[in-house]
């Protein structure tokens, strides 16, 4: 088998062929699926190995002390041979992974061959194809948790143990200094516990990531922003706890901790930073300084780690293994989101190159995963199914009575600003019912737009045979189920994007189409209806060869607290609105994509999705959140056959060819097609004619949007496989 090793004397990194470890009693043999590079601990070790002997000695004074003791006991020659022999040997790297149980040792009854487990330990969860792991250093992976996410188990346990040492309570305010991998996890764990968190890190990208993941505010520790945020949240008293998750030789973290802690606050050291405590500052506030020892109770105890002797839960509630299982459960339930922390996924065979890029700074990362080939538990996503649309049982659609009677399920910002104002002014429409989960929002919508009825009873509205069409304008996670119910009730459905967040949800919608014979669905992909873009497409004309399309979306940052950030329940931001841009590209290219390749920057802030089409055309969608607010939100270029089409944020369009056409500049109120889209939908309902966009296209766009997320997780191109 192969294993990543390092020679501490020379600094050499290598992937070696080594013997397969035996499966001893009291443990399991695990074939790795994903292992995690700790960009803090491991890179520090890699960097130390590249130092001179003097540099190594300065970085590890504890080891120098051992050498001095050995010289006193054994003499210089013997000590020299011992030290050089140890330095000039290969040592392993890695301590956090997920894999599949390949063999079970005697005495193990809680897992079986084929089970997925998360493993811990710098001697047992190595960057290697196979590892023997003792019982108290693995935990079964909950159903539905992806192996790449379970690989975070060890570092998650480290962060969790640090939070436990802080003894935080609901309503506390905590300061996290250092927003690397551990710091980001501490932020999420505290936020999930009802603690308001302020983060400090000199890297603005990491600060922005922490705010996305639950921090109330973050900033450079050298600026006044952090101190101001702590003062505002605590009424000037100071943070209840400070978590030191920083590394390096600077004494700034412990000094900042003393400055921003409240009287008798707690300071918890999780990372490895300088701890030259300023005596006066810590004494005057009587600060409680605590150390967090790695994964939790049991660490460094050979009877616990190697012999499997557990601590009674009545005396030690949270051990290493219980922390590991707890963290996996939090991730599985969506209380902690590790996907935004994955900056890069590399093949295991490229381990040396990956370490070198990290060391040289070419690859800036929060977390990096190694992906191992050839095992049953790997969460690869080589294909996303594009389900076939069922043959309708009744065609064409039923013409609506006059006026067309509409019901709205949901009356949030988008419904009340972009849809209802157009519909309320249109002749031949009756706004019949508005359904919301809270009575007041329904009453507000009724008053503003003239609905005949405001209610919270969805079933009554769906059972009303006088209603012709239902608008689903709720949060993303409910779209598929509400669409399914409305179809089964015989209604035409206008559902805001996305149609579905999972393949199962999409399949459920199509099962309702098949069961009911009702395929009257329109998804709110409005950009293909924008008058300016339609005119530009007409002037561009037909094409004979493949095209290249580039679509830049400057999405901008979300405000803290936005429900878009609830990825555990509402899906990623791109899953929610990426269908807009895929649909526009497919409409311009006149086909549905056949494959998707997606990559993202550190923290998944910005992503690029490359879609390939049957005729060889490609569309690259760059979806960025790190751009300036002054940059236009959407720009698009289409090039083919010696011609080019350019769209500038739905304000101006141009076509270049034998002759150049440039539209007049539109006013600031951009028309992105909502009015025309609604008119087309209402016409289809009134006449019984076909829906504005074929259901096959809506399904293909939804599948392609899901494939972007699958591609990010797998790190490989994803085929869009049409099912018969």
C-alpha cells in the first residue's frame, strides 16, 4: 500500500510503498476514503523539517531538553547516533480521516466489514491507503453524512473539546482569535450553542468566511474593529471566553485576550501560539487560563487509546471517542457545515505536490482533502441523473375560466416586490388567496395587493376547485414538496427557483406529474424573457458552429443572518439561484448541458462551473461573492461563427458581426423579464396552451444545478445522464 511520509532531517516528502498493517485485536483495518490535511499542525511540521538543525532546535526546545538529558546519561557519541538515527527516518503524516472497514479484529462488535467510520490519531489515522485503528479512536459515520465531511472528525473533536473547556452558556459572547481550520469550527460550534461570536484574524477572506458561518463580526486583530464589536455585544464588559486558535510566535493573541476579556473571564488555549502571559493584565482581571488537550479525555492515555478501556460515562461524560461521535452527529444534522472549509481536494497520488504547493504558498487553503481511489465508500459523483419527463395522461391543458384565479403560497420580499406588483395591475386576473405560515404576513399581502382571502390553511386552498394556478414563493427547501402537492391537486404551478434541492426531490415532482397527468409547471427562470436579451439573441441570429459563452455573476456578500446561509436546510446559495444562469445559457445555446465541471476558491466563496453541450459548445458561469459592489451584477458574452453578443447587466446589449448593433441604454430599473414571464404563464393557463418553458428543459437545468454541487464535492467532471 501507499503512505505519505517525511524525512525530518532532510525535509523530503514522499509517497512510499509500505506493508499493509495487520489487523490486531481490539481494532479495525480501515481503507481510507478521504483524509484531511491540517493546514496548521501538519504544515508546521513540514516547515520545521525544512529548517536547518539550529532552526529545528529553536522550534522544539522541549526536544533539545531531552537531548541534553540523554547526553548527561549516555554521553555525546551515543546521543548523537540516537538523535541522527531518529531524524534520518521516515515519519508519518496525517491524523484525521474517513474510510471503510475492511477487516474487524477480535473483540470488536460495534462495526462490521463495509461500514463507514471516521478515524483519529497521529499514529492510526495517517495519510495512507490502509490504517489499523483501535476501538476508541474510530466512530461510525451517521447515515447520509458524506465521507469527505466525516474526514473532519478529528479536527472537529479538537475544536469541540476547546469549546467544552470554555464552559460557554446561552447568551455568552466569545472571542475566537485565529480563524484557520480549528478557529472556523470553533465559531460554528459556539454559534450552534447560542453564543454570539467575534472573530479575529488578519486575513479578510477568513474573516468573511467566519461571518458566513455564524460569527456576529470579524476583523483584523490589529484594527479597532474587533475591540469595537466586543464592546458593542457586551455593553463594554468584555468577552466571557476567549479561544486562542492561532499559531506562530507572536504574543499578540494572549495580549489581545487579556485586553478584551471580562473580569474573571476564561481564556482557552487550543492552538500553538506564544503564551508569554502579561502578568499584570491576567492578574488584575483574575483570568482563568485553560488548556484544551487535543481531542478530549483519553488522549495520550495508552490504556484508553490502545487497549480500548473506556472511562465510565458517569465520571467522564465526553471522551475522545464521544467527542468524535458528537461532532459527526452535528455535521450530519446540519448544525456544523464543513463544506465551505474545503479549499481543495487532491488525489492521494498527488500528495507530495499538494504539500509543496501549500508550503510555498501557491495553494492558500483552510482545509485540503486527499481523495483515495478504488473503495466502496468514496462519495464520488461521476453522474447526476436527468430524469425523463413522464408521458402526460391528459393533453392539452384545461383552459382557465375568466378571470384566471391565482393563489400565492408565500408572500416574502421577492413575491411582494417582483411578482405581485405585475400581477395586481394585469387585467383578467383575480388574486384569490394568499397562504403564509404567519397570519400577519398574509394579512399584509391581502391589504397591499387585493387578495380576496388571506389564510394559513394550505390544504383548503389546494382543495378550492375555482383556483386555476398556484404560485410557490417560499423558502427553497419547501419548493419541491409544495409543487408536488399543487400538481396532485390539479393546479398549474409557478414555482420560484429552485424547483428542487436534491435528486430525490426532483424525482418526487416528476412522480406527481406521472400520477396526476398534470405537467403544468413553470420555474421562475425569468432572464430568458428579458426583452433586451431576446432582442440581442434575435440580432445575433442562427449559428452553425459551437459557441463559447461566459457569464460573470457578481452576487455580492450576504448580510449576517440571511436564511441563504442555512446550507444545512436550504442548500447552498448557488443551488438556490444558480439555475437562473444555467437556464439563460442553455436558452441562448439552444440545448441542455451534458456535463458539468465545477471548482471553487478557498472557502467556496467564488465558484466556476463549466457546462458542455451536445454540439461542443461550452458555457462558463463565474459566480462570485468577493467582488466590489460597484461592479455590475451580471455580464454575459457569447462568441460563435465570427460573431459576438454582449449583455451588460440588462442595461445595454451589443452584437458584433459584419455590422455592429448596440442597444440604447435602459434606465436604472433593469427589466430582467419577470413581467413577460408572468404574462406568458398566465396566457398558458388561460388558453390551455403549452407552458412557456418545456418541462424537459426545467428538469435538465435543475439537474445541472445539482451537478455543480456534486462536482464541487467530487472534484471531478459530472456527467448528466439522461434516464430512459
